[in-house]
C-alpha cells in the first residue's frame, strides 16, 4: 500500500507522521478504526477510502526484485 500524497495535497489535507503510522498499523491488521477517537477515526477513514492505493506485486515481479538485489550483493562482495 502507499499513500497517494498528490491526491492528499489536492484536497488540502495534511498527514502527520503519527497518522502515517496509524494507517500502516491498520493496513497490517493491528488495531481497528473503532479504537481511535472520533476526529482521528474520521480523518483516517477518509484517507483509507480515497487516498491509499494498493500495490500488487506478482510472483514474477518479486522474483525480478530478488534477482536485482542478488546482483547488487555480488557486485559489492567482489564475487
């Protein structure tokens, strides 16, 4: 997932580091929106509905990333 900061800026919202942390925790399954205070819950709900994009990584894409990382490691170690 990623927060679409361009879309957030277009509507004049600002996201604090704490709100980013809350969004990340919720997306990973920690806690629930109902655990938040009313004002924070409303803002986080708004951000989740309209400003958070899901990024899908296929197994092929994942393999390519690992392949690239492996190449960098080989270059650094000289092997």
